[in-house]
C-alpha cells in the first residue's frame, strides 16, 4: 500500500519559517520525481517546487529564493523548507511522487494546512 504522509504545517506569522516533510512508503522513492503543490479553496492545485531523481530542482516564481525543496532517499522523505512566509502562502500543501516510465504512477499525500497570519 502506497502512502505519502505530510507533516509540519501550522499557523505562523509573516516572516516566519516552516519545514514540511513528506514520508513515503510502498514505492521506490529514489526513482520517483517528487514535488510539492498547494491549493486554495476554489482554486487549481499549483506546483510549488519539484526535485528530480538526480536532484535537479525547479520552483514557482512566487517562492523562488524563499523555499527550498530537498529529498533524503535513505529516509524515503522529501522536505520543503519555507522561509520568509507571506500571507499569500496560506494554502493546503500536498506532496506528490510520480514515475513516468515503466510501471508509471502518480501518488498524492493527504495535504497539510499552512496558514500565515498576524
């Protein structure tokens, strides 16, 4: 059974930092491309950051310079370090793991709420 379990969300003030974690099980994490997405009520889910199996990263323009995505294949875990948080970063954050070749798959976590408010 595949599981992606996010943790680390919460309520913070503008300018604060949070680190999200996503622990994966049931997949070969090291050969999965992993990403973080976020979604506000009534809006489409949008890509925040992604990291390939080789460690290449990409970021949405809105978070460049503030967020850092990383992965630890030994722990089957991905992270999103979020610094200098802004109220507009308030969303539900989801982790995603996918493989587009061979036996392809695309899995999502259950989401974790991040609220930035003074």
